[in-house]
């Protein structure tokens, strides 16, 4: 038998959802004190987002408890990433899926949901921000009229449970542990679900939640923001999946800082990441110099930047909104250079000590 043709070496799956998880990591920065900033690249999941993890879990749980019957109808208000995840699982398992959306969502996310067979129902976006409240009201009306199943990602505990695998991957692939975990909050599932499971498994990880300036999740003054997929606008009731007991520190980031960080990442790594990931990296880069020597800090990169080529990565779009500021880019790049110089200095000092 030709061992090169043996099926024992095949790694072939039957469904797109079988590719969920086991996403890679890349070291983005290191300090002379031995601390590292690592990016967990969740855009390598199917649909380009971590949200497909919880979309699958919410649907499987609904099947198990009988709330979702064969051939059923799923309805969910979404800014896009949860919607594409639900669209994938729905098409694989034979469900009809309706996504309640608004014009604040990335156009490529809307196109992706439609390409996967989702029906899009638009609500009027009366502000420059997401119409979260209006989307939920529309979902309630459709459910009342049709009896469709509404996973309700903000209130569904299986959202958080969907990230148990992410927690296990981090602890498996970083055997020396994770000291700090930084990520966008949004519905709460990604960060809170991951932290809860990591701590259940024995980790003492410190969590840092990041939100757009203008989001009310941390109790700040409501305002307009352009970061898509995170945040809660004025009038929105934050669901219990945002567990503040699992968030050790909550910080907000301006759009210009978030988008500049995302663009710097692209120019230094060749990886395109979403705006909320940029916000989390912006926080992590500033914090890295202050943590204990030898710390491992991980940022959850929630989605791919290819969905934002006409916004985050478009100079004209940014300029129209007064969000293009080369000074921010230079500050972020300068911080990265300072970290690199600190590593070189530490190596030089170690060599000098060894030569004595």
C-alpha cells in the first residue's frame, strides 16, 4: 500500500461548520521584559468571525430542547456576524433564516448573509448609529405573527456557552497560561463566555472589556459611534450575557483610535481585522508596557477586515467622518517601535552581562 495515498492522512470534513474552531494565533508585539501581545485570529472561522461558534451552539441547543423543529424558521436582529453564522447553520440543517438588519451594518456582511440564503428585513436607521431597539421590535413582531424561533443572542445563555471551545483552545495552545484577555464586549458572549470557561478550567486570567465610546454598556454617556458589531446605543437594555462580574476592567475607545489600530495591523502583518478588533488591540498595546514582566496578553480578534474595505480601510469614508488622523497611526507605530527597541536593548544587556 502506498502510504502517501492512505486515507489515514486525510483531513476532510463533511460540513462548513465542522471547520469552526482551532483558529491560529500570531505574536504582534513583545517587550524587553518578556511580555507578549498575541492575537487570537477568529477571522479564520467559517464566515470570518467568532460569532459562528455561538450561532451553532444556540441552534443545536434549541434542537435539543424542542424549541426548533425540522424545517423551522429562525429570526434574529443582527449587525452581520451573528447573522452570517446563523445563515450557515440554517442552510446546513434545513431552516429558513430571516435577519433583521439596518443600514449601519457593513454592506459586505449584508451581502454575505444574502449569499448564504438569508432573507433580509430592513428597519429604518433614524440615526447614524445602529437601530438596535428597532431591530428587536421588528423581531418581536415577526415572531408573534409567524411563531418563528428567535435565538435572541443578547439573552440566550447558549451564546456564552458557545465559546467553551475557544477557552479550551487558548489554554491548550498557550500551556504557560494567559494572564490578560482583551476583547470587545458587544452581546457579552465572546468575552464573558470565554473568561467563564477559562476560570472554570483553573485559569486566573484578568479580563479587559472594550467598547466604542458612546456605548452604554459600561454606563457612560450615550453617543454616536461607527464601530460595527459592538456597543449598545441609548435606550437599549443590556442583556444578562454581559456579566460584569467576569469583566475586570471596562474601557471605551474612540472610532479614530480603533480604526487606526486596525489599519496599522494590516500594514505590519498583512492581516485585515475588524474595527472592534482594532479597538481591543489599541487598548492592549497601551497596557502591555504596564503589566508584570513575562506576562502573556491575548486579544480576541473577533472578525475579518475584508468586510470593512469600504469603511475602516477606505480613506474617503474615514475622511468624510473626520476619522482619518495620521497622528494616531504614528503614535501606534511609535509604540510598536518602542517595544521592539526594548527587546533589542534587553538582548544587548544580557549579552554584556554574559561577556563579563
